[in-house]
């Protein structure tokens, strides 16, 4: 197995190797932060949840059994940390034009739509979605996870991910149309 692979890094973290945790952080912090920022609605809370996530990874790396990809395991921990921190809070306030940081994965249609809409109306429309739709949007478009990985993180079938994604996109498009914002 490649010593730089995610599985090998996580095994090293489990044995107390702080440098391996640092490499995992470097590899995934951008995508995790983008996802957490989308969930939390503000940068400071997202940064705090990311730190909580990495602490949880440090503490629980030995419990990773390899039944999932390290990526989905990390996003699952991040999701649980976010929900624990945000429990009882109302939906996040629109983040304005400050879009979440994320790794550069090239410009896709969603990125073009956000840029064309100026960010703010799109963010506001997404913030009005039910939490289960916001989760799917954040994992697919912000974190850039494939649908199968999103299904694993959320512990739902891929078909449900597709359905939620379809309904979330339709709701955002309807909200933008109602505001007369180009899609």
C-alpha cells in the first residue's frame, strides 16, 4: 500500500503520528472547510468546527475499520461535528458574496451560475432550503464529492441523493426566477 495513501495516513494517525494528521489536514481541509462554511454560514464557526473535526479524527483514527473511504469517513465526522455545534441554531444567515473556500476543481456549470448571479441570491436561496437539501448541495457542489460518497456520508441511498439534489436545484432555480435573477 502506498505510504502516502489516505488509509496509510490514517493508520499513522491512529499510531500517534501528528505529521500524518497534518498531511490529512493539508489534503482535505479546503474541501472540509468549504462544506462546513456552507453548513455553518460563517467563517469563524466553520473554522472552529474544522478544528473539532480534526481533533475527533485524532481521537478516533484507531476506530476506522476501512469499510468506507477515508474521505467519506472524514466528511461524516465533519457533518456530525457541525450538527452537534449547530444543533438548536436557526438556519445560517446568508453569507453575502463571500463564497466558501474550496479547492480549485475547474469551473463547472454551478460555479458559472453562482458567478452570474453574483453569489448573494444563490446563497440566500440555498439557505432557505431544508437542511437535508442544504447538506446534499454542500457535499456535491462545495465539497465536490461524487454522489456515491455523498450517499455514504449521509447514510442514504444514491437515489435519494439524486432526488434531493434535483429538488434542491429546482427550488433554487424557482427562487432565482422569482427574484428575476438569471439562472
